[in-house]
């Protein structure tokens, strides 16, 4: 493990020949942190891909997070407990950190609703020092604590504060949230190798099969939820993800539909990282009807990289869902590949799931189910 980390170290310009470095032209008003590794494959494609990904926060000011993300005095606060699954049968030798949020209103006599957040570590970045936030994903997974009670600082737009407020306001039933991080160590990603870290994230999230869904359903959740009372109504269970964990969220609900009926996926990676581009065909050719509601969002300036064009890929998935008569919303924002927009969409998606309230069209294109055109318009 340490040897792998050593290969991921940031190199200084004076220590390496100039030809081992590239220049990435950044879009205006953009930023992106990335790493140059020894023997990095396809370095030219890295430049284009990193430039595209740097557009993530474009137009962020158009999508201010709602006041429900602000911690309120007098609102009962839930409790967050961190844990680690040191090994597992589905991914031998791989450990998973996870965090469980229990609302103050939780009563074991009344089963709670459930939300599973994949890429769960992303929601606990505020506990890190600024110097700890700039590293590979495996560095972050090492740094984020996952034992005992976790206290998130105020004013950092925490999803747990959002849940506290929605539950207190009666907009969401008492809900247990489980934040699951990708496993590590692992082989990294296709093409990019270990540039993002020596994690199992791509293997778990990008692979098109029922394996990760089975891990969640058969091995992880029985351990994580032991001792908790959770409703058996899977239409009150949601799974949330972004990018690779976005496609994984969809796969979990698809393959473990007996557990999850709602999906929130931001910029889901329906490109060809590990075959995700076949999802439109899978949806169109599957006769078995799933009980599934899907809220997807993608950015106008989203990823256009070696693995595919995220806007085209998500529109293709939406078209397939429409073909099979599923209830879905595809929200196209004016941002990029953004966690910020996922946070913006979470309360709206929950409003749609629980109260039938439509998502906002402000600065967005919203694609909804549409009937087949059977007559030529006049």
C-alpha cells in the first residue's frame, strides 16, 4: 500500500525532466486539482479530460443552496456514528468506511425511512483540515475518521443539517441515512490508472453487473443496519450518488429493486468506463418491470472525456426510461460535473418522491416522460 502511495506522490518541477510535465489550459473562472504520475498513460488525453472536468462549478451562483442546509437553533440534531467494515466476501481484502445518521426523532418502535449515499466520504470533507483536503481519494479515505461519533462543523452545507431541518419541518419522515465510501485499496480506474487513488471505486461503481448491488443488499446493509428499525417499504428507500457513484446508485436500485425504489443521480457515469454505455440497451430490452423513480441531473458543461459525453449518455438513458414507461426527471443545469448541483437537487428530488412536487425549471431544462408521437403535428 505504501509503495503504491509513493508512486502517487506529487513531483516537483526541479526533480524531473521538463518533458515529463504537461500544460493544461484551464477554462476561464475554473480550477482543477490533479496529479502527474510517473509512466502516466495517454498523457495527452489527460490534458483534454482535466480541462473538461475543470468546468464543474461554472454558473454555481445560479443555484444557491436552500436555507434548509443552514443549521438552526432549536432544531433537534441527529447523531452521526462512523464505522469501518474491515473486509468483505464480495471484495476480499477491501475495507469500507461508512457513517450512519440517526435523526433525533428516531423511535425504534416506528421503522424509519432510509437513504443510502454512495461516495459517502464526500459529505464528510468538512471534518478535515484544509491541508488534508488536497490528495487522491485514497488519501482522503485514510484521513476521514470513521470511528465513534462524528461532529460536522456548522456552516458547511451539510446534508445531515438538511435532513435535520426537513424532518423537523415535516417534509421528510424520520429517516436513517447511511453514507458508504468506496472500498480501498483497489486497482484505480481504466486509462487513468491510479491517478485518482488506489481505490476500488471504479470496480464497484462502474462495473455493469449485479455484484455491487448484491454486496450492498446481502452483505453491507445487514451489518450497517443491525439494531436499527427501517421500514420494509422500498418506495421509502432512496439511493444517492454522483458521477461513478451515480451510475452505481441506478444499478443498486435496478438490481436490488426489492430494497430501493428511488434514485438521485448527479452526472451519472453512463459512459464507457467499464461498460456503462450499455445501460440504455439494458433498460430497453428488460421486460421485467421495476418499481423505480429516477431523478437524474447533468450539466450543460459536464464531462466530455475519453469515456464519453455525459450529456448525450444521460439523455440516452432518459430516452430508454421513457421508452419503458418509467417515471423519471432529467434536469440539465448550466453547470458542469458538480457535487454542488447534487446538493441543490437533493431536497427537490425528495419533495418529488414524497410530496409529488415538481422540480424547479429555473436555469434548467427538465426532461419528463413523454408519450409516443402517433400523429404528424399540423
